[in-house]
């Protein structure tokens, strides 16, 4: 068995979870929309397949002949870097396409039109670079260069014939006109992925940039993000409560699109052959569904750790079904409920009593006040129709947790998203 990766699917051939049809419907609606600009938010929790969905949209827009730019802001951390990188990525993509189109121009007149637009793109690029030195013309509060530094750079550009300064206050209007020329009065789609992997100030800077610099153009901005994480980022950056973050996104995003949930049956069909033992065991897959839901990333990570653990046990002797299920149960607790797993490590004799109290509804205190943990323990208690084994004995827990420390790494912190 090979390790499963978190890599998103690149195109429809890798779509195991039925995203392609949903992406087609959304892209068709975007392509037919005439009221521009438009901002679409693709909302989904960590690991739910947002990047795969964005890649499928990119493939569909490309097939439709819609000019599309993909931008990943998480590579940039500082404010000036991220908004300048966004603008420059869009301009660079436009320039590359215009140069290619110029080579194929049917006549001199058309080539001249393309070269004129290309020259305007180049001028906008210089303006964007100058804006960095002026810290976005004062739009952001903390610049990296002094005013004297920026004035020196501006003087050097003016000496070389670059008239960037007079375009600073007209960037948005200039950009709108260039997009119209570039698209032939169509639309430019900008796909922005991994926004929720950014630091809060970088994420908010990207969102602000859409309004400040690009907001009048015939563009469709498609933002893939974890809704709650971005609300929290706005709260962190601007101060206030989660309500402020929600209001901010409601003003920016005209169409919220919630990523279709992956059916667990599709997840099973796509991944069960990758499991190193108990591939189709109902108890194993009930455990997976209860602990991780239909989150592809979390399930893949669990399967990787499980496969390595079982392979390690097989170095000594083939593990029984009971032993394999014990591994799976302890791993699920380790990934989803690390505090409880740490307690089991310290007091291995308490696990059996917790299972008994859960089954008899007599559990009190912690972990009784953790409903997700209680739900998991109830679902995998002995006596279920899936034939879950009795909890592992203390000696087995000590043996298996030592093995898990090798195959699954250090005890993980609780997921923070991403």
C-alpha cells in the first residue's frame, strides 16, 4: 500500500467524489452572468475538497474559452507582498496571453490593437510596483519604506521616462478598461484558493485588494475558503466580534456557494482498496464515518497512519481482526480526541470502565461533557451490529500506543483548520 496524499485532483479524471457535475453548473451560471463584477465564495471546511473543486472549475472555464487566472495567496505573508502579488499575477497572465495572441493576429490592425493593450498592461504593472514603494498610496497604514525612499525611486522612474505617478489615482479605472480590451467586453475569472491558509492580515489584505484596486472591472472573483476561519481572520485583523466578520463577507461576497458534501459511500468506494487490512469490514468503516465524517483529507490521513501501524505489527506476526480494530479505535481517538487519548495512555485501565459507563448512560463529568467523544464511544461500543470487539486491555493499550507513537508521529494538537 502506498501513502495517500492530500493533493487536490488536477482535472475531472481524478474526481472520485462527484464534484465535476456541481462545478459545471456553477461555472455555467458564472459564464452566463452579465452583472459584473461578481464575487463568489466557495465555502467548505478544512479538508473538504475546495482545492479540487477550484481545479475542476479552472478546467471547465478553460474549455469554455473564459480567460482565467489562478492565485494562491498563502505563499505571501507581508501585506505589500500579497496584494501586489495578486495584482501582478493577474497582469502577468494577461500579458502572456496577449503576447501569444499577437503572434497569431490575422492582420496588422489587430496586432496593433493587441500591442496597445499590452502596453497598457505593462504601464499598470509599473504602477502596481510603484504603489508597493508608497505602501499602496497610503491605503495601508504601515509602510516598509520611508517617503524619501519612495520619492527617490519615483524620480528614477521619471528620469527613465516612466510616467507612473499620474496613474496612481486612476489604477482602478485603467484596470477596468484593460480587462474590457483583453476579454473583448467579456469577463475575466480570478480563482483565489487557500485563502484560509493565510495569516489573518494577509487574508484580509487580499479581500481588501479586490475592493480597492480591482472592484470595477468585468471580473468574477471566486474565493475558496473556510467561512468561519475567514470570519475569525477579519475579527482578528479589524477587531470586534464574529458578527463583524460575517458582515464583512456578506458585503464582499455576492454569491455564497457551499461546497457539496462528499457522500460517505463515494469516499468508501474511492478509498477502501487502499486500506491495509479489514478493507470492507463494516466496523472499521463505521468507526471512520463516525470519527471523521466524509472529510477526504482526514480520512486519508487516518488510513495512512492505520496502514503503517498494521504493517509494523506484521513485522512480528499477522494481527487478528480484534488487534486491527483496537489499532483503528486508538488511532481515531488519537486524531480526534488527543486529550482523551493522552489520558488513556496515562491510565490504560480506565478505557474499559469508560466504555461501560457510556453503554449504561452513567458517565459523569469529563468526558461526558464532550458530546462528540461520547457519540464516538457509543457508536463503537461492543454489542453493535458491526461486531466491535471488547476494549483493549491495559497491556494491549501500552503495546499499541507505543506502536502508534512510531507510525503516527508525536501526539497531534487539535486541528486549527486550513
